[in-house]
C-alpha cells in the first residue's frame, strides 16, 4: 500500500508540473519517421465505406447475424479444418482472435487468416453482397507478449521503449511490428497498453506499460497509435480506465482499485485521451472494479457507469471491446461466461473477446435468448453492431476481395529492435564509479540464472579481453519455478569475498518475492553486506531494485533482447556511453532510503 500511495503521489506531482500542456497532440508532436519499405502496400478506403454502408448492411441482417457480429472468438489449430469453417459459417462472428496456438510464423498465419476470410466469404450463401470480412486480431506487444513460435521480430517491451527517452521509438516499433502483422493477415492489434504503472507490485502489466509518469506515457501512446495506423492496423487502447494501479492479475481474480475521481482524471485517463486524439478507434475495457468511480463492485466491463465515463467524459464514439470474457475478473460473483457477456453488452460493450469457440457459441445462444425475452433491448444490439460495421468500413473491411499486404523488410525491423534494446539499457546506480568497470577490477564473480544463451560467453570474453578473470555460478531459472539451490545462499557471500566485483543477474526478483520465492532478494541482500562491490542487473523488470537498494550498482536491461544484452556488455567495458533514461522516476522515491 505504501508503494502504491507514494507512486501515485509522485505521478500526480509530475502531472501537475506539466498540466499546462495540451492534452491533444499537435501535428508536430506526432513524429513521422518512415522506414524505406516501399514494398508495403497501404490499405485504402473502399468506395462507400461510410456510415450509410453500415446502416444498409445492418438493415438487411438477421438476428443471428447481428449477434454473431459482436463476437470476436478464438479458433483452434494452425490451419483451417472443415469443422472450424463450418463453425465460422454457422456462428458468423465479427472476427477471429488468434493466440499462440494459432501462430507458427507470419507466413503460416498469413495462409491461415486467408483461409478463414475465404470461409467467411461464403457464409452469406445466396447473398454475396452481405458477406462481411472478419476482424483478425492478435495480442502482440513485444518481448513479454509475443504470439509467434518464430519468424516475427521480437521488439523490446513498452517500458524498454520508454527507457530510450525518445517517443519516436514507440512509433518505429509499432509501425515495424504492425507491418509484420499486416503481412500475416492481421488487421487489429490488441495494443498499445495505455496503463500507467502506479503499483510496482503489478504482476501483469509491468514491462508492458510506458512507465509511471502519465504525461510521458501519453507521448509514447500517441506515437504507438500513429505507428500502428500507418502500418494499416486497427490499434486498441487497453485496459480502460487503467490496470496499473493494482497488483493483482485480472486473469485470476477481480482486482479492486480504490482510486478517487480526481486522480483518475489527472493520471489514469491522460494516456487514453492522447491515444484517442491520435486516432485510436477501439478501446478495450478492463475486468477491474473501481468502486469509488462507479459506485459498485462490478468489473468495469460489466459496469454501465464505467462505459459512460468512456463515452461521456472522453467523448469516445468508437468500438468498446471487452478484455477476454473467460477471465476470472469478469466472471466473478458466480456467473458464467454467457451470463457475463450479456451483462457486458447491457453495460455498453460493443465487441466481446471470447477465446473459446465453445464459450462463443454458448454466449451467442444466450444473447439470442435475451433478445427474444426482451432482457437485451434490440436497440442496444443494433447500436453495437453499427459501431463494428462502421469500424470495418473505415478499415476497408466492407467488401471482398481484401487487399493483400506486401512483405515487410525483416532485416530493417530487426535492426530497429536491436537499436531500441541498446538504447534502453539504463544505469540506475553506479554511473561513473562502477560503470564502466574501473581499471583496478581484475577478478569478477558472475552470478545469474542458468540458460542456454550466448550472453554469458560473450560477457566473459569481453571482460577477459580487458584482462579481467571471471568465474560464473548459475542458479536454476526462476521462470521455471522455485530456485532449488538453497546452499548457494550460504556459500556465495563467502565466495564473493575473494573477488574484486560481483555481477549479479536477477529475473523478476521483486515479483517473485511477492508470489513465489524470496531467494533472489535474499541473495542480493547477503551479497550487499560484503565489502566486495555488487552490481545487480535486472534482466526483466527494473522493480527488482525495490528489494535491495543498497547494492553498489544497479542496471536494468528491460528484457533479453539481443541489443539490450550487447548494450550491457558495451556499457560495462566502456565501449558505449550510457544513454538509457529511467522510465520509473517514482521508484527512486522508494529506494533512496530503503532499510533492509
């Protein structure tokens, strides 16, 4: 609670210092860096792609077609089967939500999405003019949320992009990754994350946000939205009105955020406003309760008051999309997925994200029954369908055949990802005193999670070229479970006394200390008590520092991107100057006086 209060206070102070700035970006604020990718064909607006087309189609739709149109459903496998096509044609969903199980590579997904669109094209049977293309959506953000088995470029997470200190990198990452998605047959990306990280104990958004300063997060959000739009994608701002104020994961339970209205307005909502001003046409609403805003304990996705906040206060006229409807946050209170979908639509949600095809079918049947009984007004359904059709028209998804997108410049995209990683590496402590390594350091003990990376050999070789002898001790990977080597907590502090410096690599130490194990935290604290200086390097979230602020040096790489690891080595050996900037300035308020 102390962490959250301090972080919120810091964020409010930062906002007030910049409150004279306009909420809406001027044209000069949105940078227009364009890579040389002439092979990318941009979608153009089709003839008749306006409200009149949407109204015309709506007028000719049957009730089952209308209900299907408000569902974005999951599908099984990596190729279209007869059974899957039959399901798509029978349910006639508005779109398909692709997951990791669907995406082997961009080339495979391109084939798969094409087959599904062709399947949907024949769904109208004798009425080909009524065949409506599908939204094809993917949750694809960066290193932490990456759905392909291989092939697509892995970009550093949003927090790494913010650590570069240059919002242009958010544009470059969004446009480059967006072009790869468009090539893969995807037309909607479930991003960017517009949440502000107020709670450093967050187990779900952390690296996926652009930081803890609402004003700066807003600048990156505007750039990311513009990048996706320029790539021809539909961007989705998420998770309204913000997931960054709670530690809990809404996949597992219903988090409750007790934020008051004033702070919500001046911090949480600012990135959403900027994202909408940049042109985002869809907003994903969260499965988090905001009782001091809504006056009830319902998740925002089932709360009419929270949808009205989006519609009335932010003047949003686009599509309201739910987060996944099988998450525990939305089915809290003993209701099932079909019941939750009905409550969400009644509250004002237009498009339902339902990963399970079985849940989608059951939800469609439940919604049909609710319409027939009068529990769900036809006017509310028509309103939702019209907003989806309008979105499709503006995206050129109002007629077959669909325009194909050319192959992206894969190598150029990879270079952008590497550059972001290099620029993101941030020295929080030890700049000038320990980074780069002083000339009198001759023996270094390297401690880190065991992994089959090239990184450790590269680091050791680089140090050895400077005449530094290294020894390495690995512990079991934290991402695989509890760390087993309890004996190292006793032996490593003694071993460290024989060296001039310890390089300690951690992975999600702070989050693990809250949920699984305090092993990494305990080791860092024990090592920090020695006379041998310790540089701790967070390989994922920089919040690890909250648990051991007394280490002599602290560096964050924000992930294991190739550029980040190479950049780290260059910083330690003096081959590169420090360029990363702290995207979590509020965290400093919690580490300067930490008592262990």
